[in-house]
């Protein structure tokens, strides 16, 4: 026989007595039939549906079974590969084929113990673009920063980008600007050398 879901009663916050369903979802304030206080009761359809079952750890059944370090009443299913604490199915974190607890993940992030755990990423594309554009305010700095921007763009081309997906547009823009700056300096140095070099003979 199928179980019937009982809808919990809606109560007045003032007198705590059950309210009739007729006063719910009305456009204007209504009065509580028991204490006469003004009420605007809005009931969503989810109230009439039973709550779905969530994932829970397995309860310990016998004295011979180990409990979870974090949830002692839950059955341990694995030991942490890093610290050895017993973990239930809720606390087990699969990290690169290893079973790690949350404390070890937090400690590993802080101390950089896990090679595959990214604590931070250098945004080489932003760095290269900044090195190419910002020195344009004072043109003389581009003699130094343009080659550095070109180097950073080439070095960071294959490095992991931001966690948020982004394109190589900044790299391309930085390389183009840096090449123009380097070409400008080559031309300028060539003109100066040609003019003053010829004048010395």
C-alpha cells in the first residue's frame, strides 16, 4: 500500500494555531480567525511534495565496524591516504585516485603538498599585455619591457590559463604590441646610428 504524505499544518506566528488553507495565497492581507492578527500567507507547491532522500553515510550496525573520524555514528568505508583517519562515504574525497579527507585537502592547499592542487595561477597573458601596454605612457621603458613582454607571452603560451575559460587573445595582442615596440626601437636606433655614424667620418 502506498504511503500517503501528510502536509504539515500552517500555523499563525502570533497565536501558533492552525490556519485554514483558504486564507493562503491571497493578494491582500487577511485576518487570523483565532487572534485576528493581519496575515499574508504564501504557500509554495513544494510544501505539498515530500522531501527527496539525500545522501547519508551508512550507519554503524555492529561493534566490529569502524566509525568515521568526523561522523562517529557513520560506518567508515576507507582510510585517508594522507593521515590515515577513517572516513565515511560523505567525507571521502577522491583526489587523483587517492582518498583524502577535507582537513588534509585544506592543509595541502595551504602548504602546497599536493602537486595537482592549484593554489594559484599566474595569468601570463595579463602579465604580458600589461608589460606591453603600460610602459607606453613613458615610451623609454618599452626598450626594456617590450622584450620582457615578448618573453612572458612565449613562455606562458602553453601554461594553464585561468580556471574560467579564456582565449589566447591577450597573448596575441601582447606579442603584436611588443613586436611593434621592438621594431620601433630598432628603426630609431638605426636612424640615430646612421645619422650620427655618417657624421663622424
